[in-house]
């Protein structure tokens, strides 16, 4: 592997970790709860309708809201770094 490959993978990993909280907030999963009128509110509404009025613990909506409120766990940060590195490697492959 060349230096450019390591730079692309590392840059993608850093971008993935940095972007995750921003994306969560932008779609409505905030530290103060789910933002009214947001995409997150639509997801929560659909989950509640599907589950007879409540949002199930451990569901995607619950997990994303927990991450939006408290931040990402170490495991989630590792997953975001891996995803970002994959994107960085893919972009490099396309450009070369």
C-alpha cells in the first residue's frame, strides 16, 4: 500500500467519526430529544404506529435517539471509522 492509500483510509476514518454526530443532529436526533417536524420524528411516528403506540426498546429509533442524546459508544465510533475508511478507500480507487 502506498502513502496515498493510508491517507485516504485515515482521512475517511476521521471523517466518519466526526460526521456521525452531525448527521444525527441534522436529521433530528438531538440531545434534547427528537426534534418536532424532523425526519427523526417521522421515523418515531412510524415506529409507534407499527408497535401499537410505543417505540420498542432496542429499535433503530431508540438506538439513534440514545446516540443523539448521549453521544456514540466506543463500538459505534469504531463502526463509523470503519465505514469512513471504506468510503475513503473507494473514493481513492475511483480516482486512480
